[in-house]
C-alpha cells in the first residue's frame, strides 16, 4: 500500500524554488516585498541626491513618484503586464523631470521580473524598451526643454550601459520563467504518478476482494442450496452443508479483513502470509465442499515464483474453479501445473456443459488477465478441445517489470 499523496502544490526545496513552483495567490497582496522596495528606493534616492548635485533636489513630487512605483507592485500578481509598463512609465517620468539617478529603477526590475515569470514576456520587454527609448530621447534631444537648467547631452556609453543592464534583467527573468515552468511540470508529473499509484492500488484491492468474495460466496451459495434441499429429508447432510457455509464465511471474513487492514495502516505488514500455490490442496478441498471434485497434477520441477506472482497464480486457479462452480454443469475439474526452466503454465479444465449465464464472462477473466499481465504473463480462456471450458495461464519464473514501470523509467 502506498503512502498517502502529499498536499497538491507542496514543493520541498529552497524558498526561491518554492516561490517559483507555487507563487503567492493573486488574492494575497505582497506587502513585505513591496515595503522593502519602497524603503530601499526612498533611502537610496536620498544618498544618490547627495552625490549628484547637478540634478534636482528631491521634493514632494519626486517623493510621490518614489512611492507610486512600489505601490503598483502591490497588484503585480493580479495585473503583472500593467504593473511592468506602469513602473517603467513612472521611472521614466521621474528621470525626465531631472531627479537623481538611482534606486528608482528597482520597482521597474521587480515589475518586469514578475511579468516575465508569469508569462507576460511581451509586456516586460515593452516596458524595458519604453524606459530605454524614453531615456535615450531625453538624454540626446529633449534635455533642452527639460530640467535641470543647463543640462547637456549625455554620452552614448551611458545608454549602452542602460541597454545592457535591461537585457541582463530580462535574461535573468527568462531563466527564472524557464525554471518555474520546469518545476510546474515536475510537480504535475509527481501528482500524476501519485494518482496512477493510487489507481493501481485501488485496482489491486478491488481485484483481491472480488477473488475472495466470488469464490467464498459461490461455495456458500451452492451449500445453501444443498442445505435447503436436504433440510427435511436428510438433516445430517444439511448440517454438513451449514458447517461448510460457516467455514467458508469465516475464511472469507479473514481474507477480507486482511485486505482492509492495508487500507487502515498503509505500509504495515499483513498479519497472515498471502496465499500461494502451496495452498492448492486447501483450495481443492474447499471446491470439494461446494460439490466440485478437483484433481491436481504437477509436471516438471517446481520452482519458486517471483514475489507476488505466487499469489497471482493462486488467484487465477481460484477464479477458474469459482467460474466452474458458478457457470458449469460439470462436477469435476482438473488443475495442471507445468514447470519449465523459464515459466509456469497453469491449466484448469472442466467437462461442461455451461449452465445458464455461460462460462467465461464477467470481471473474473478480466481480473485473471490483469494479474498475469502485471508479471509479464498471459491468460487465455475458451472452450476446451473435448468440450467444457479451459483456462490457460503462463507466468514467467523471472522478474519482469510491469509495462507502466518501463514507461516511467
């Protein structure tokens, strides 16, 4: 039994990886990061003003712009494209009015980064292009009509440095976006693997319950009919039938409890060993109590089966005998175990004829084929060469990976 899956979206790793894989929901405003950007811009701009006496001193308008940029970052999870363009426009207005260069660009960096990693790449590149083109126009043509007075044209090297800086920011953002998409794919793959394991476990448990209940209830049904028929004419034989019903129901309850225990305590070892071909005589005895005489034969040298395959072989024989009890008019069945160096072949024959409802339909044969396929084996079922019905199964004696395991490795 597999462990219960972890909560969807949970990612273990460094904080930045957790943020990329599972970013904050849009309804939650990023107050702390926005406040950090605001404080850094405010404090850093004051120090920048001291070292740039040729630029205008900070006043009420400049401080308002320094607040407005980070304020937009509060909604960057809801409208990342608009925030990227808006912070670029505010920073361009701040620089065009002659205020000191400096940390005002930080809000643009955060806005563009958020836009890229959420898939709004065109908006982020447009925002950076807007800032660079506006800065270029101000520094080489519009400076004559904009403050501060007496300003001169800037060198092209400054514009080249700004372009390189913008490209570097966008490149880092693109790398973060790629990493985020990779983490999202890995998380989706883990969820799919957990879902597939859970589905396979549910199928295994359903198959076990079907095999246990179908066999035991078939025995109980037959013996109940015998008991009712002989209740008045042969009370002793009716008592024997009731004793068989009691034993079959007790065994069924025990096996069902063992299967259900795996649901209550995932990973715990079962209280009793799983049945295998060593219990074939016991299975034949149970079928005998249901009125079916079973003859068993072994050819070749018995060899141990891979883990789990022994249970599959037992369940296949059990299901075949159950189908004979339920769907065949024959009161005899033959079980042949044929060992070869690389495989075990099972064969279960009855002499028929089929009763109402036929023989060989329903979920039983589907379950037998699924059990055999899980270990690289096959099951065939159909009319026997001399009438009646035959079930043939082949199970390899060496471990073979399940087809789904091959797909995932």
